[in-house]
C-alpha cells in the first residue's frame, strides 16, 4: 500500500509540482491550500508524512506544526522561503523532523522524504530499548516513563534510543547529526541542542549529561 503524504502549501504552482512529482514516485498525495484546511485534513486522514509551508493564510505553518505535534509523532518536513538559521531552529524547536528552504531541488525533496519515512519505519521495527525508568516501545514508536506515555517526535525518539543504546559512551553532536538526519547539515550544532532540550523537558529525569564542547552522555546501563 503506498505511503500517504499531506502537502500543505498555498502557492498553487508549487503545490501542483510537489504533488505530481511525489505521485510519480508512487506516493499517495493529498493537498491543502491553507493552514486551517491542512489541519482539518490531517485530523480526518491517516498520513505517513506532512510537507508543511510556514507562510500560510488563516493558520501559519508554525501553529499547524505545533498542533500536529500535540496529537502525535507523524513526521513533518518544513518547506519554506524562510531560510535564516533562526527560522530553522524555531521549526526544530517545534519538533519538525526536517527543513528544506525554497527554492529546492525536487530530487532533493524526494530524497528527504525517503529518508524521513525510512527512519520512521526503521524506528518502528527496532527492538525495545530500556534505561532506568524509561522504556522505548519501538513497535508502536512510544516512550514510557514508568507507566506514563510520553509523546516523542521521530527525531527525539531516535536520538534518545541512540544515546541509551550507547550508554557509557560520549556521543558527539556530529554523530547525532549523521545518525538522525542522515545527510550533511549546513548550520551550527544548536539543532541537536534544541532536540536534546525538548527530550530532557519531556522525560523529566536527569539521564542525559552534557559533555561541554563535545556532545552528550547517558551513564552506563541503569537497572
């Protein structure tokens, strides 16, 4: 069954190009012309991925991203003309999974889509991961603190699992970028720091240590 993608884009020319290009790659595609319509379609559908513009009428993309995240971990790729670093960091702080600045290559877009979906599917197939009071159920892509469910994005889930699987070993920001994003990221490492900040806030337990100037560490296996 083809994977389903929701494209929320108000420029009809760009929307049509994205839609036709993805359909040619075998994806099922639905479109929305503004943020409110896009959020309504998301609620009424079952999508594997959302491609989301930021500068949208009625409801901006940042708001849509935040609202989708409050409901679950469906992967989100931001597509926008806002290309400054602060805009990218804000998108990642809102827990977007990827960010692509306009104008972009459609070949690159397809590769980003493939990478995000591949990581989502891989996360769901991986064995369960446990550390202390945390349990990562990789079949259902859920994180639990004791018996309480914690919502995580795909990238947050992958980062946390990566750190736990390498407990006792310092993981550099470069290693996290390579493992989680899967391509060269042109920007500073505050992208990783923003995701770690979100993870720490969500789990509420001080398992993740900062190794100044290097990266992050979870101490050796906890019982």
